[in-house]
C-alpha cells in the first residue's frame, strides 16, 4: 500500500473507533489535511501513532471521516468488489426472494460501505451515493454491481439532502443501461408499482415489508385507516387479509392516484377502498370531531427528527398524532404506529406513545414490536443503523 495521508485523533477520542463505530467528527481530530479537500482514503491514527482505521476524508462535513476498514489493506477495485459481494451474500439466507422481488442490497454503514445505498427492484438497481467519499469510488462500485448482478439498468437517485451537507450537488441520472419510469414489484402476494425516477427515496419503502406482511394477519373483517398511505402497501395488505373496508389518507394527490392504480392492478377495486387526499393531522382532527372510529389504524409518518435540536418538537408531533389515533380506535382495536427517525430511540418512542394513550384515557397492550426488514441490517457497533421503530398496540378502554 502506498503511503496515505494521515488523520490523528485527539487523546481519548479513539474509543469509538476502537469499538468499530465508523464516524469521526471534526472535533475529535487533532491533526488532519484540512486544506486538501475530499480524499478517497486516509489513515486514521491515535495520539501514539497506532493505526485505527481507513476511511474517507471530507473537511466540509461535520463527520469528517467515515471509516470503512479497520485493517490495513489495498483500497482498489477488488476491495470494493469483495464488499459488494459480501453484502449481496448476506441477503441470500433471508429468503426475501420467496415472497418479493425487491430488496435493499447495500445499506451504507451497516454493510461497511458508508454513504452507499443500493436497492434492487426486479431487474433494475437504484443507487444513492450520499457522501463525497463514496462518490470518489463510484466507478469501482458500479463495475462491481454490473459484473455481479447484471442488471438491465442502474439509476442514481442521489438527491438526498445529505449530499448538500457533504458539499455535493443532488443528482438524478442514468448510470447504466435503461431504467423505466415504472417498475412492478411483488410483495406478500400483491403487486406494487415503483417509480424510481420520481418516487420517495429510491422509489419505495422496502424497510416496511415485514410490518405490511403482519397487517394481513390482523385485517380480517376489520375497518382499516391507513395514514401517510403513500402508494398503498399497508392498504393492499389489509385487503388481502380480508378487511371489510380500507380508508387511505395521504397529502399527495400523485401518491393517491398511484394507490388507486395499484388497487386496480391487484383486482381489489371492489368498493372496499376509499381514498382521501388530505393533510393527515387535519384529517384525523376532523374524523375525531365527526365521531368516526376504526378497528385498525396505521401511522407511518415521514421522518420528524432531522437533528438533535428538533427532537423535542418531533416528540410533540408523535404524541399528537398517536393521541388522535387512540381516540379514533374502537375498544379492542389495533394501532400500527411507527417512527423512522434515527434519533428517536425505541424507549423514547414507547414513552411518547404511552403519554398519548394517557391523554386519550386508554390503556394499551403491546402485541408486537417492529423494526426495519432484515435486508436493512443493524449492527452492534453502529446503533444509528436502527432507525425504524414500530409498535402494534391493542387498545383497551
């Protein structure tokens, strides 16, 4: 290995890295190449000159180093090919292909490739290069993906705000082959359309696959309210589970139109589905005034927490929406409630839901706990990889 630029940590700041946590914040650095710009590989040392890790360097980011190897090794095409292959192999025992043809293949730090997301939708890949460091290795990553998976096309949906914080421009572009405007995927016995060029994130929320599957077990004969419905994953699952009626609410008219198309595609247009384009908070308050009730309510909101400073405000939002849902549930009804905010711990989320139940004068039994599907792995050394938390609560009045 050729000599690398070195980053030296302040005394006492090496503990997290020794525990294999991959983030190094700028305040932990004693000496670094602050004027060098982005570097694809740097060597991280402690104050005594002992090797700690290899990582990307970006002085423009608060996280100035993202470690990707805790061993000295050559960082070349073979290195990235092996990392990609390892991530793909980890998904095979999960058995996802038995009931779905869409999967997250690479989940950034959880797969030891910080800043890279790769989602597979049938024969196509949608990728996100979210950091300046991984952007430096784009060609090697793409080569590995093409050789190992032979996709029909690869689309970059690198339009997340993370890139702005990294000093990058947002990017949506075709990287290889062709990628259609719409891809049909299967999940739990129904079909869903994904719009990779324009949909949320990479086109769909694959992380909720398991929770949508559990909906089928509870829906028989039930009246279901699915909020933040997007293109209808929970709604379709409820119908397949035998729900008596399904009300879907989302603020996006485009998402609601796509939901209706998904209903028709799955031959569920039998009058059980009802569509409401509205702000969910406003809709729930209106339903409360009207005295409406349901047997099952799904709360799957977007991320409320965008930084530590917004956590308190987010807790108020989560409490408000869960309180409204509790008020709209019949005795014995079920609440599927989620937070996809990484800074919202599972304990704090449960406390917020508990507080909402108290304000609604109801008790609740936690029947199940949810987290992201296993193709979105969590690692012991990187707790931030556990971002999706969910509870299935049965209401007792």
